[in-house]
């Protein structure tokens, strides 16, 4: 009997010790944290981002980091160079290529509704892309072509492998690139209507066979036309009804209405000669001050940190926003997994080769309209997904950490300082999550 009592007491004591240890671990983890975000990391984010603004790298920025149900926002600097109105949490930014994941989500909404399928040939809705000819050599003359091996599929557009797009810099002087520029297909803020844009695109041969090689950007533009034709709605209206309204993205669209234009900063690029800031797009009279003729699925959206955070949080929640399903779990999983073969990936890596170790497109894989990290080279975990925008935007989500971040500036990432700003934001975002502290 005595042995039994001693054994029971020992078991109770060990259980109490284990419970104390668990409580101590929880207490330590909770100190200096607020809803999953570490105060020390948030302080460092404020300090580091402030230094970039004070240095003149950007006139201003708005940054958001979210983990679980908690978010933290920094709004620093001014909307325009030289002072004036301050950046605010609701400042509206030109999202540039961070538009691409939203476009892909619009396509997946149609897939969810069985109005289109991933392996459908697109010729039913985009007859301009039927019966394609393909350049024998991507750098060769436009009349030296062979028939396409197979039709272009919806999947090819989503993965940027349909055969046309921006290639590596070494091919920039090729005849096909000259034709794309001359036709107005590659023009920023094109004045061509979608049907005319598609007609001109359809007159040109493909650079590579469908599914052969990854080529940047143009696939996302074609997807916008595809969504409009399949849905029977203008592209912007479809996104509003199917994504923006359910997600509460009230400030997201393809232009800024007159009553909100005071919230849009001037957009700047860098003078290649001396690195000084030059105006790329004015606010009140610029490209985004009026509804576009061509709502561009590659780089046309404007948005805010909170709107885009809602989109990313929906993806992290496998398609659910505030208890309501927006996309199916399968759709989100397909969007955020790597789809590239080794041959396709070679095209992506060649395109981004000049960016260096910390530049765009260095995540390894590519899903639908966005990068997917397949190896670890910095704080981000394998499985992180998202994209960057050349006008000064960056947005990624990390399922392993339940973390997402959005960095919005009005200054193009065409200089070392703005690229470093983006890198430093992500370092401090992971410190705010507690991972790197």
C-alpha cells in the first residue's frame, strides 16, 4: 500500500512540474508580445523604416504586418516629395505587379463555379489565340515559324507559360520584342480596348511552344480579358462582385475616384543618370485618375494596406474571410503551390538573373500569378507566397508563421535604396512575428 501511495504522489508531482514548465514557457513567449506580434520587433520595424524615409530613399510609405487576428501599421513620411500631406493608413497606392495574384484569384473563382476549367483550351473565349504559329527561334525573324504543338490552356496563362511575354534581357532586341512594343501591346497604360489589344496580340507568333518556357507579365494581361469574356462582365466589375465586395476591399479598383484622389501619392522613379527622383505619374491628372480603357490584370490595380491584407488573410485562411467562403480550399492550394517544370523555371530564373540575391523572383517556384518559395535563403519559410511591384510595392504571406505583410511606397524599385528598403521591411516583419528575435 505504501508503495502505491508513493507512486501516485510521484506521478502527481511530475505532472505539476510539467504544468509549471508549460506555464513558464507560455509566459515567456507572451512577454513583449501583442496578439502574436513582438513589441521589440515592431519597434525595430518603426526605427528601420523611419531611417529609409529620413534618408530620402522614399518620400513616404505605409507598411502592415499581420499575424492571426492582429495587425500593426506604420505610416511614415509624405504623399509627395518635398513635404505636404502625411502618409496615412488609408493612403491609396498603385499596386503595379502585386495586381497579378488578384487576377489569378479572379480566374480561380470562375474555376470554382465550373464556368471554366484549368485544362480548357482558351480558344473558345479567346479565338485570337487559336491555331498558333511559333517562332522557330525566339530571336529569329517573325516569318520563320512552325505550328504550335498543342492549344494554349487556361493553366498556361496562370503560370505565365503560354508562349508570349517578357523574356530575359538578352532577348530585348529581338524582332518579336520590337513587334510587341510597336503594336502597343507592351505599352504601360495602353489606350487600346481589350478586343483590339487581343487582335494585335493574335497577329504575332508565339516566342515558345505553349507550356515550354516561363515569360513574364503578358499572361496576366490576357487573363483579365479572359475573365471578362467568360463572365460577361467588365473585368473590374467581376473582381468587385466576386472578390472586393466580399472581402471589404472598398478602396481597390483600376482607378481612384475623384472624391478619393487626394489619398493617391505622386509616383516617382529614379533618374538613371544621378539617382534623383523624377515624377512617373501625377496623382490628380495621371493614369489612375480616370477609368482605364483596358483594365490591366498585370499591373493596373490601386489599393491600400488594409484592403490587400484582407486578400492575403483570405488566402492564408484557405479561401475563408470572416466565416464566409470566397474561394475553395482547393483553389487557394493550387494558387499557392509551385507548378513549374525545370525547363519553365529556367525562363523565370533567366529573366530575374540581373536582380541579384535579394531581388525579385528569387523564391524558386511560381504558382498562379505569384511566387512560391521552394527553398530557404532568408527569414521567410518554405511555402511563403506573394509578389512584388516595380512601382514600390511588396506583399507576401507565410502559412508556416500565419504571417502576412504589405509594404506600399510611391517610389519605383529601380534603385538599390528602394530594394534594400523592401528587404529590411521583410526582416523586421519576421522579427515582429518573433521568429527572428
